[in-house]
C-alpha cells in the first residue's frame, strides 16, 4: 500500500510477527542470563521509544528523561512499601505525577521560548535538583535507598508484580510492543503529522495552522506517561531505588543511545538500537572479563557506538529498512 | 472598492530597534481581489506579511480580517481564521514528503488523514506536482518547492492567500503557468490574493490593484496603469524605462 511511510508493507508485518513469536517463546529455550539480557534490551527499547516521541517525533531534546522514569519508580514503590498498594494501582499515581512534572517543564520551556539545547539544559536541571531533593526525603529512603520487599522469586504474583524474571520479561515485552503500536497509531494521526512539521520548522508549522504549543505539550505528556510506566516496571524489577542512581544524568544520556543509534524519529529505530547496543555491551563484557583492565568494557563499547554512528549517521534502522524493504518509494522517514 | 473589505490595515507601525520597518501603513483588500504589494528591497513588504500572518506583532495600529482584529493572535489561529501564506525563502518540512507537506496544511481543517490526503492530492495536481508527491522535499527543484509552498498554504483553505515572491527564479514559461493557476484559483474559488512580487510582468498581468511601499510607507496605490505613471514610484522603484 502506498501513502504514509509509517504504514508497514506485508513483508515487514510478517517479519515483525516472526520476531514477536521468537521473543514470546525465548524463555522456554534459553537460560536466565539470556533472559536478563533480553529483558534489559527490551527495557531500553521501551524507554528509547518513550524518549523518541519527544525528540524523534516532535524535535524536543530531553537529556533528563531519567527524571520521569525515577518519579514513576518512586511513586509506585512508595505506595507499595508504605501502604501495600500494588503497582497496577500505583500506575495511576506514577503516570500523572510524571506527566505533571513533564508538562511543568514543557510549559516553562514553550511559554518562555526556551528551545533546542536550552530546553535540554532545563530538563537536566530538573533531573538534578530532583535528585538532590530526594537525597533528603527520609520517607523515600533518602540516600540509604528505598527497598521493595521480596517474598518469593518463584511464585508468580502478577497483581503485586512479584515473581520470577520470566514474568518481568513478559511484562516489558508486552509494554514494548504496546508502545510500538501506540507510536505507529500516533504517527499516522493528525498529531503525528503536526509533530513532524514542528520538528522540521516550528514557525512554518504555525503559519500552516499547527498549534505548536499544544502539540509540544502533547508530545511531552505522552512521552512522560510512557516513561512513568517504565519507572514502575523498573522499581519492581530491581527492588531498590537510590536517588543518585534513579535520577543520574548518566542514565538520562544512556537511554538516548538506542534511539540515536537505531534511528531518531523512526518507529523501529529505538528497538533495533537497543537490541544492538545492550547485547553488544554484554558481549564486550564477556570478552574482556579475563583481562582485568579497568574500564576496558566502556572503552570497547564507546568505540563500537562511535563507529556505528559514523558509519550510519541517520541510524541503523533507516539503512536496514532500505535493504529489507527496497520497494518503498519514499525513504524520507523509515517506519 | 465596494462593501466591507476582507482585510484592512489601519495605521500600522513596526520598528526594529532604531529602524522603522513599517510606518503608518493603511490599506484595504477587497474580497475576491488580486492585489500586489510592490516596492524596492527593504521597503518592508515581507514585514507587512509577517504582521498580517501573526509572526510579528505591530507596535501600533489595527489589522482586521472581516472586521475581526488579528492583532496579538498566534500565527496558527490567524491561519485557521482564513489567512494562508508562503515564505519568500521557502520553508518546507524537510523530513516529510511533498504530499505530507501539503497534508499538514489540509489538517488545519480536518482531523481525518484520508480526507487530508485527498485534498492534498487535488492541490498537488492543480500545481502540477502530482507526479512528485512521494518525493522527499530535498529531492525536488526550487521552482517545485515554490509551488509546494503555494499548495501547502492553499491546503489550509484560506480566504486570503499571501504570496511572497513565488515567481522569483522561475522561467517565463513557468511564470505564465503560475499566473494561469492563480487566475483559475481566484475565478473558481474566489480566494483573495495579496502578492509580493518583483517580476513586474506578473504583477501587471495579474493584479487589479497595486500598493507601492517605500521605506516602510505607502507611497502610491491604484490600478497598474495608474501606478506605472506615478512620479514617486518611477523615482524610487520602477525607473523611467517602465514608461
């Protein structure tokens, strides 16, 4: 079918179905280590998609996205630890909180015309001072950390999200595909067209009738909501939260790698990037473990990432899509 | 000039620091007319467009569309109230295809993607861009991009179309085709056109009324014949050879 570049041809749909089937069946045939690698790849794919909504779709650079994930984590964890309220109900606090903070930053940025890298600085500033505030909130564990009780690692307790690693794997797998579906739907909607117009030229978009302020706020809200959900999952997967880890700027930067390497603004880019980078990091760890040289992993991983970005500056996925889907007449935006 | 004008400017001023870009500009654009805004470089023509379209706010004065003030309104609100514009230096959405560029304009009037795509296709056909519709914007020529600007502005279903030098850089045959398009549009849809243009052949052939701007002030208005003979216009812009 012709038309939107965000509609997938049949072959791509078939490939996607096969990949989905492999991922669904993976826990049956692999060991715990592979599961944990796949789980973290999916986590980075998911948060990469959330970040990509703001930067890739609407052109808003956030370098403080750990903030929204961290807020989601702390909100759901606090409800669970202090009141015994499970994560599914906790989402209803975690997501509105993350969205509210995001929209506040967005309002400041868009109302006072703080754009580009200055907007990115604003997001960093908010993440940093949230970290410092959380360091002093005893109710949330302060610097000592907030710990979620673990009763059993074998019994599956889905309502409280307590259970074996396979359960967490399936939850994040579902979230990743859900995010993909939502992003695809958004990009084929009026909002998606308006986002891309704003990303390319906000003034021309406004002159063409696009409500730039509202569309940007919508991008922030959707991205922060998705990040808040990621935070809930993260809290219950790791069972411990420390402000200097949850709100660390390194974390905010780290989650931008998958979409940047995979292809900013594309639907599958963050997923492809995550499944390339995280396993690559693990492979390098495995290969360099015996050497006993400190920092060699980061060094090797850094060289690998820089090489990929130099070779495929617009991302791995747009290049891959061109090879896999050569009949596409438009490559302005790969799916 | 009859009845209430579609657009009216009354005593509009705009200064950029020390520079008076627009000084006490007043004019009316009658509904259904094709009016040209001419004048030497730096006369303030594009500034007048930016004031009308809401990219700039006047320091003083009144700008009204169908009697409703536009001053202080956002550009997207002004677009939706019925003013479509093109940019002198083309500003297409570079990450989108030709068709998608026009669809963004069409989406100002509908939320349905299929409807927007149909409307975009009609306009692309009208502007002879139909066969380029799936092309990336960077891959099309400058004249095509100028036509794309027009299609995108038209897609917002304007009552008033502001054209900022859409003929510049076009070959004479291409100018004739564009003239044909605008005449047809004006005749069939009744869209009012205000155009900035340096190509005098196009201005004289197309417009019923001309406003001449010099140093931010209106120095002459009238029919093409009247303006061509106007002393101040000849001195400041057209030159004696225009006679």
